[in-house]
């Protein structure tokens, strides 16, 4: 599946705190998270909890480091959701964001741009859907490829 030209939600999109997936913009929180309802996932003892990207930006930051030549690793600190990690993989003239972390902010975008930006987003499974629309938009509406 290829998705192109997405624009990020204007700030009223809800994010599941358990899995990190962002849902459509709405005034009220979603009733459920289909990712967390999968039998391999869980919902915490306090029930389904939601946040928004603006609130995440106040409480979290991304730890970014080069883990090998041509590969950046992005982790959100303190840990959010299931502790997802994203990679930016550099190729000749074509960089790919492999999976997503939910937190995307100006500092992260600046580091990734300095590394060469991204030409596409590749998602391996639903826990990495996170804020793929935001990531695509931040880099000019790059395509998102879903496994």
C-alpha cells in the first residue's frame, strides 16, 4: 500500500498510550484501539488511555544516534507505548525511515534532515503505524509503504 500527500492532523488526533498509534482527529477520545484489542497486545489495568502529540512533546524527547555507518536509530525517552524504535537508513540518493516512533518534533526533523532527510517511510507492522502521516508530511508528503 502506498499513501502519498498526507497532511498532518491539526492537533486534535488522539494517540493510544499503550501502542502509540495515532487515530483520526476527533473532539472525543476513541472508544477503543483496534491494535490493543488484538489478543497479542494488552490494555493496562487503568483501561485504555489516550494522549495527543502536543502533550507528548512536553513530556518526551527522542534520543537519536548513529548506530552504524548510514543508519540512525530513534528512540523516545522516557519510554512511550511499547518502546518502539525507528531507523533512518541511508542509501545512494534515497533514505528510508524504517518504522516510526510516535513522537515527531522539530528537533528530530532537523537531525533527520541533516542526515539527508527521508524519501519514503516503510512500516513493518501495526505497532509502527504510530504517526506515519505526520512523518510523511514533515518530509514533503513522502510515500508510506505498509507491509
